[in-house]
């Protein structure tokens, strides 16, 4: 539904910024949302960031808790 906030991802002391994301429908019909989650140490575009995901199993009406998809330290990169 356009204009309805489904899930708010506010910054916190260990998550300085949440940014760009994308949705994909999985083979089982669930929706995966993956977004950039900035870690300690900054929130500018070049700061350390990981990719986090959330799953919806109700066609996007709600999303579960965020989980790491790809962490910047796992691939020797500052920002993924």
C-alpha cells in the first residue's frame, strides 16, 4: 500500500544509518528486503556498512527482524 509505513529502521548507537535497499520475491513467495546498514564509526557514504535483510511472509504487510546477509569484514571491504 502506497504511503503506509510497514517497518521503521531508525539509527542507533551501533547502527548509525540505514540506506539503499531492494526487494526480491523468493521462490517460496516470501519477499526479501536487503538494505545497507552502517556500523559504528560513521554514516557517510564511505563508512563501514553491511548488508542486512528482512523477510515478509505475508505479501509485504509486515517484515521480520533484520539479519546479516553480508558483513563488510567477511570480504575484507569497508562498505558492501
